[in-house]
C-alpha cells in the first residue's frame, strides 16, 4: 500500500516565480490494484509518480509506504525501499547501454543488502525467457527494438520481486501494437503475479486497461 | 565482493571503449611514476657504484691533502688551498719511516692530452709510485706495471688504463711497446690495466688514466711537489694512532692547518650525501609530474561523470545508495591511475634492464611501493571530487538530464 496525503510540490523557476506542480494530492493505492494516473501533459502526473516512487520529495505533505512515513527515511533507506519494494519502468526505457541485456536486468541485485532467496542470474534468465528475450540476453540495448527494450526494462523491474511497479508513460515511445503488448504484460503481472501496478499515461485507451483511473488536471485530482 | 568485482569490470570495460582517452589520461601518471622510479633507481646505482669504488680501495686508507679540506666532517667548498702547501719527496720519505704505515704513496694528477697512433685524446695523467697499483687493487691486462727501479731511473714508461688504451690502439693488447707523446715527451707503454669499470659519475675514472712513475713525472712537475698522498695503515684497527703519528711527523715542517688527513670513509660519506641530496631533489621534481597526471585524471573523471549523469540517476532509482555511486567512480579513478602506474613501473624495469650493462642502476621494492602507493592515492584524491559530485545528484534530476 502506498498513500499520498495532501501532497504539494513546488518548483522554483527563478527568484520570483515558482511553478506549483501538485496542489494537495491525496490518493491511496491498495495492494493488488492496477491503477492508471492520467491527464493532459503538464498536469503533474509524472511528478506524482516520482513522489510515489520515492525518487523525489514533496514540498509539503505525507508519503506513506507500507506503514512508514517516507519523510522519516534517510537517503540510504529510501534507496533500499526503491530497491526492494518498487520496480520502475520509464518512457525512455533507461537501460545502461554498455551492459548486456542480462546484466541490465541484474543491476538492482548489485545494490541490494537483502539476502536473496533465489539465484538472481537464474531468475533473470527466467524473466528474459518469459518475455521471449533469451536469444538477446548477451546483446546490448542499442541492438534491439524499442518494444524489446521495454520488455527488458520490465524484467529489470521484476528482478527484486517487488510489491509495486511504477510505469511512467511506458508506451510513449512505442507504436500502438507494441504498446498494446506491453499493457497486456502489465495486466498479466497484475492478475497472475499479484503485483500492484501504477501506470502514468496521457493516452485514454491505455488508461482504460487499468482497473481504476485517477484523472488529474492542473496539479489536482478531479476524478478517481 | 561480487558488487565490487562487477563495478571494477564495468570500469575496465569503459576504458576499453575509450582506449585512446584512457591511454592519454594514464600517460600523465605513467610519466610521473616512470621518472620517480628511474631517478630512484639511478640514484641507487650511483650510490652502489661509488661504494663499490671505495670498497675496491680497501680499508685502512688515509689520504693526505694540503690545506683544510674538511670542516666538521663535510667537504669545504673550493677544495682547500692547494697553492699554499704541497708535499715534497722528503715529506713522503719521513712518512714512510713511520712504523704505523705500510705505504706512503705520493700522487699528483694532471689533465692533459696524449698523442699516439695518429690519435689525440684528453687524459688524466697520474704521477705516482709503483705501490699505487697494489694499493688500488689494479689487475694487469698486458705487459707489466712500472717498478721502483723504473722510478729511480726516471724511465720514460707509462701504464695505460683499459679505456684509454682501447681508444688509442683499438685493442688494449696492441698498446704494448708503443710510443705515446704527452706534452712533447715520448713515453713507452709497458703495460695496460684490466678494466676497473668505475668512473663516469663522481669517482675517479681509472680506466681513462695514464700512470707514470712520479720521478719521471718531474719533467711535467718541475717543482717536485705532490698534491696528495695515499697512506695505507699497517693495522686498520689502529687508524687513530696512525693519524696521530702522521700529524706529529708533518707538524715538524708544517702548521696544523696546512694539511688534512682524510679517511676514505669520510670521503665516501661526503660523496654519498651529496648524491643523496641531489637524487631527492630530482625525485621531488619528478613528483610534480605525478600531480600534473593526477589533475588529468580528475579532468577525465569530471567528463566521465557528466557523460553518465543519466546512468547515475538510473542506478540510483534502482536502489544504488550514494556510497555505491561514490565507490564506482572511485574504483574507476584508482584503476585508471594504477594502470598508468603499473605501465610506468614496467617501462622503468625495461629501461633499467637496458642500461644495466654499463650502469649498475637497480629498482628496489620501496620505490615500486612508493610509486604504486602514490599513483593509487592520486586516483583516490583526484577521483573523490567528481565521484562526490556524481553521488550528490538527486535521482530524478539525474534521470531527466540530457
């Protein structure tokens, strides 16, 4: 469970002007949900996801992850939460180009302090097999298609067996058909693997695939 | 452990991707380490060669100089006032009579030129007694050394050092019986000395000397005075007693300040300390190039951090802590400078092996440890600033960075 409570986020543009990206957001994502946060560009949905993913801190308000308030967590603990509980999928895929596909999938396991109950390499290989990427495991990111890169990113988000996957415009750089496959994958992960999924998107047909839609406009939620 | 290994390997991979850049960056460290190790190696070689020369002269030797050569055990500038007092044949005879002394050998040296076999060579001519060959441990290559009789007869004979014989007659063996001309006087070569193999740096270059009997030398030295005498003590453990006896003998004719008796070990110590100072100054100068190399590494690490800000952000999002990022860049910087350091040391080994045939330079463990320690320290020091910059970025700012 992740909860945002009266979250405000302000960006200082210059000494006099500031931009208010979030104006008192309150929302709750329960375990096992598949939620889409949607709205036009600039509505604050990405900022909202970054705060949900503990990548950024709000100017004001409470973020509750599990039972703890994120404000009280040190930088190292935030890193640990991101590592163990949250899987990220980005619009730009954000794979590390000099690492092979399998090495990319394994990056989160480098940084964990948790004793893993499974062999990460075997599990990584299994995830790649599941997503039809076994043949590419020794390839490099710039040698494979966008759809394949996004599936690698999803495999990477799953390697730590997280509770949540946060995806920021995961289909934004893909064609409709490939985007559709990615969304099917999220649905499968949600129903079969019981992973909580939050997708941020501006496309209404993508958002429609989620169980619940949170609609945002001008830094506020107007429908959830 | 696995994590450090992975980071290390990923750093290496980054280098192989930027071969030219890596090599150029390491070049700074390479040159610095190379010069430090080489200067230390040559300094050690010099010290060894000086010590070897002194040791070949044997113990229990004293050298008599005119004037005050040493003050407080160190050499005075200017080399004493040789113009005031020079020793006569009578002084030497007086010293020879002392029971404490085994040998008292007069010596005067003259830098001149020798003409022979159609060639002209600069040479140091030593005018001394027959015993000098024994005292200096010279071996005979060809012919014979001159004798006391040669000296008494003022025979126009000369004994050639190995190198000068080779220079004049191509083969030292060819010199035997040949005539050489020094300052209009013709001398006959009666022997050549085996290669001594010293000289060049500081010590006397015996291989390039021509030795003639001192009385024959009166042609060149008409006032019959000597600028030094080599005194060999009968019992090396009674050096002080011998010095007292010598002083008493000389004080009959000279004032106390007119002469000095120097132990070989004093000269050795003074020469070694001069070269010690020289080589530490040179090492210090070479160390500056290590710092310059370090700045090069810092520059490259800054570029590397800026190029990879997005990657840093991604790693942070996936759970890397600040310390993890710091470590990654630090290991890369240290690897880079150690790489340069190791290349520098290898090159130094090659160069030292190359010069070994004519100069006894050698690399000791300390200088290798120093060079490696300094180069990895440079990696840490100059890597830590860029690495800190990288680790302090907030993950989301870093990911958004283009």
